[in-house]
C-alpha cells in the first residue's frame, strides 16, 4: 500500500486484444489490484496482440505522467513455434525499453507453450505484474 506522504504511483497499462476474453479478466484484476495498492491507472492502450505491445509501451514511457508500465496479455501455443518467437521478442524489447527509459515495465503476459485453459488459469499474472510495478517504482524512488 502507498503510505501517507508517498507520492501516488501512476501506471500505464498495455493490454492485448488478442484472446480478449482472457485479457479482459486480466485487465479487471490488474485495475482492482492497483487500486488496492493505492496506485492509479492513468492510461490504457489496447494493442491488437502482444507483438504490437512494444510501440505502445514506448509511447507510455515517454509520458511524464507514467511511473511504470504493466503489460497484460497471453501467448497461447499453436501448431507452430510462433508463440515462442513472439514471447521471446516481446520480453526482450520491453526489457530494453525499461532500461532505456529508466522506468519499470512489468510482464503480465503469460505463455508461451500453454493452452487456452492454462491461460485462463493464469489470469492472476495481472496482479503480479501490477504488484511488481508498484514495488519497483517505490524502490527506485528510494534510491533518489
């Protein structure tokens, strides 16, 4: 929780529309958890899929009103290794963006290599991603 006297933590959400039945649940859980932790979701950007997230993450990181970005999505296994390629590139690029902008970007994207049922069982990854973002903002602020 944000303590009295702490500056409010402002989050940006990047939410994949692919598998929206699952990412919608992730978004709701993430918003509820942010509120519980005393953080505020100030911007939400919806992307067609997880592959499209880095551009939206970058745009939010450039916004002075955003302390951290939370990515929410799922990469479900298909007949090819496409899911592995997408997940690997996504994680690498958002990590690079986090370092480039010196702001946390958390991974609330489940997968690869999972079924739709397994993705449904992992909607709580959204809460973990929000919690990680809040913790990292607090820890970075304490270093300044």
